[in-house]
């Protein structure tokens, strides 16, 4: 006897009805309410819906909660989360709800979801003692659709083999979509289709980057990998080119004229975009007038313009080892907005009257026009401070003294001093690294930093206090939360192994003991490891409209106001400050919070891209040193190996546990160590070891070391 065929329309409708109960939180509903939710209000549809409700009630999937009203007998476990792909093709879904457990999804149940995608999963009922498992039912949003990789060409088709280790599918490229890419070229591919049941997605090459291993190719690949465009759209360049060079006299007339006050910039030797300048004047009463002048990008970049949309999308300039990818086209970043010497420039300024102890007597915020008298490099300014002589040395020394007092007060109030080591490469004409050095931060760097902090803090405080009562003015803050107690406690335990004590009694005690630690470790072999771990134990600073305080700086109010050429949140801060100075009402907080979230995400991507470029240059630097031995410090431990940072050149690589043959080693996560199971030999974070450069994989930006055992 043949089975009666299932009605496909009824089957789909049954699923839709189930979804209605899910979305309503399983509230009891009658057939009319369900029909209204589905927008199926004709008599025939209503009749069918009532039949389904009654049938599902008889089979036990629904229950009649009250006369004529139904609900699901058991709420299905649908969870939304982010895909964290593993090397074997399975994944863990990290739920949006931080209190939910991660859900394991087998490869065949991923439905083409990729690493980082936001998905909806159906979680099965958990068996006792087993991890939660599930399957992807919907891909809500893709994390990325473009990938860099190597083109592999055959007679009939091509594939792009992605660089991203979390992208486990090669991308099929039809030959007419190669866009000039050749076999073994590095390229960028965009996924355009992924047919149901197909093993590989279909894509097209959007950019042929060039030959693998060439500096330009690899740097552009890093940018593309992190989602940064390789050029400005024509519309944006044209808009920048159309801006007049000359400043209208009417605009100068509307501003505070600071052109006759001594003003100078202090920047890196190779800088071209000068965001900020400092002016100095001794007043008749013996106090000092210090102006912090910031390029008025908001004058040139108007809301809703192509320039503005592009800057918002990019969020930030990106600083790779050998180049800067600016947020704004060069005509603005290095030209119109850049505070170059001996040129009139439009600024947004924070001007302070300070007494000899750097206390603020008076503050003023507003639009100015300046004329920089001198462009100092950090080295030039440092020379003036050290020699105590030369043009403008008197003014520089007074500013340095005021900066010291501001800094001292900041630390007394509970700010934390993190002096991490910044590694720089000496590159030859082709971009190959020929040397590595550590960049030193001296008084000239700190002088500029302290006055920028002053401007950022006081601008944020001015806006925050301007709102009266419950009427708070929406603003873009740079906020930093207190560290997680558990993370900080783990760090304190580790630091104690080196003889350093971290008190976690109060915020001020934490700050004081961390500052003592930073001072004590300076110049010691464990400096970088402990500094990096301390930074990791801190919360991450973000842009937000919701909180105004900054834990690490011990400021109740803080924003980013001082770098609008290279950071979009600073442009927003300028616009909002001027709006409120003009007497404007508070703006829509939700709209600005969305922009803050995007800016924080782009900032993280830029930092990741910068780290990737450093990793590439480290690998390139050691490529010609295979077999060379070095002394290093263990900088990280994982279940598959330990990271070691070479003391001499700060290059970091991994010793894989399988390559240490004198014992079977396992990770002791609590004590940041790996321990031999038979002889109990221990290798701990911060230990000094001798390593040999074993292998370098430039395409993966990986360095493998082998351990030179005693």
C-alpha cells in the first residue's frame, strides 16, 4: 500500500507556525492570532492554520494551554552566535549570550558557514556529561566575502587557495573571472555564489596583487586580508582635488587668530601628516598660555560627502611596517589639513592658561587659524631639552617642565604606565629588512603625549558637564573599563613568580603596584613578557557614547580629539563639540553609538594588520638565518608549543612540543608553563632559552624554532 504524499505547502506552513510561537516567546495564541502574525487572513488559510494547530496538538508538538489557545510543548533551542572554526573543519558557535555554553557543530552540519559568520543554530538536547552540539540552520551575516591567496591555474579552471588558515575551502574561479591574475600570483578573490551541496564556493578575482614574496604584493595582501581598500574611489579623490587651496578671508575672520603666537609641531622624522601643534606664550601675570591646536578636518570633510563616507568606513589610518594607508586622500592628509611650517592652517584648539605648577587657571575651546614657526622631529626636540640651548629651547624647557608636572599628577591619581617595547625595521630600497632596532620613548615624545592627553580630557569633561540634570549631551568618548578581577588575579600570581607583588585591594593600589612593576622590570629580560601580559589583563579601550571614564589613565572623562587626520572618532568629537559650542541640542545617541562600534572594530582590524606586517618582516628578516642560534625569552605557551622572543632582535617564533624529544611535554595553563611528564622539566613564561631558527614560512608569516637543549 503506497503512503500518502505529504503536502509541501502544509509542511512549510507548519514550520512557519512553529516560528511564530518561537518569536512570541511561546505565548499561548489562537488560530486568528497566528494567522495575523503570518499575514494570512483569508478564510481558507485560517481554516488550514486551525487544522495544523489541532493536528500538532494531537501529535504532542503543541499543547492547548487554554480553550482555543495553543503553545509549543517544548521551546526549541535556537541560539544565535559567531562561528569559531577549528583546523579539522568543525566549529564552535560562541553564543551572543555570554552565559550560554559554546555549541559544537560537525563539519557536515555547518551549511557553508565560515569563520566569524553570525549564524543561527539549533542546539540538540544535551546528553549528560557531553558537550552541547548543534547544527547551523541560518547564516545571518557573513564576516567576510573576500580572501587573499595564491592562484592555481589549470587548462579549464582555477582555484584561489586562501592565506587565511581559518578558511578551509579553496575558491573556484572560472577562467573568465581571473582579472589578469596568473598561476602562482597572489590575488584577492570575492565569493559570488555557493550553490547548495557544492563543496567549494565560486568566486572572481577582484585584484591581482603580483608575485608572491614581493614586498608590495605582501603588504597589499595584508591590507586586503583585513578589509582595507587598496585605493580611494575616484569620486573621493575628485572631491578632495576640488577643495580650494586658499583659505577664504571670511573664514579667518570668524576664528581666533593665533598666527602671531609661537607655534611648532613635534613629530617623527618621516611624518608627513601633522595633526597637532603646540603654541606657547608667557602671560603678563607670569602664567603660561599653552595652545593645543588640532587640524580642523571637519572644515574640509562635510557630513554626507563622499570623503566623509569613505573616512567613516575606513575608521582609521593603517600603519604597516613600511607605509601608511591614510584615512583621507593625500591631498588632505599630507596637504590641506597637515599643519606644515610657515603656512596658515585652520585648527580646532584647546587653549589653557596654566600656572607654574601646571594647574589650569582658564580654558577655551574653539576654531582658530595658526602659522607654525618650526617643524621639530622628536630627535630635534629631545636635543634641545638635553642641551638646554638653541632656538626655542627656553619655551621647550618650560613646556617639558609643565608636562612632567601633568604626568606626575596623573600617576598620583592612579594612572597606569605601560612602556611596551616598539620594534622598528631598517629596510633597504626594495623593502627587505636589513636591521631591527627598538624605538626609544624620551621626554620629547612624552611632552607631546601629556599635552594631547590634557586636551582630550578637558574637551570630554567640558561636554560631559555641559549637560544639565538628566539632559546629558551625546558625545564620543574613549572609554576604558577596570580589569576583570579573575584575569588580574592570574597575572598577579604569575608576576609573583618573578618576585613582583601586585596588590588588588583597590583601583589605586592596583595602579600603584603595576607602576612599580613597570619601573622595576625596565631593561630586564622579562620586561616585554610582563608588560604584554599586564596589558592583556587590562580591558580594551573602545569608542562609546555610554561611558566617559578611562581606567588606565585614571580620568573621569576622556575622548579622542587630537588626531582627526588619522582617526574618524576625532572628526566626530570635533563636530559634536562645535555643535554644542553653538548652543545645539543633544544628538541621537543610538546613531553615534553605531558609529562608535564600527570605529572600534576598524581600530582592531588596523592593529591586527600592523601586527601581521611586523610578523611578515620578522619572518623575512630570519629567512636568511636558518640554522642560526639565538638567546630568547619564552613569551607564550599553548597546548601545541611555546613562543619564544629573541632578545637581540625581538623576532618571535614557535617551538612545537612535538619537536622537543627528551620527554613528553604538556601545558600547565595555570602556571603559564609546559612540563615534561617523566622528568618534570619545566619551561615557563619568561624563562631564557637557546633556540635555533628551524624554518620560515613567509606566506603564513610563521617562524619555527628548535630548542637547543643543554
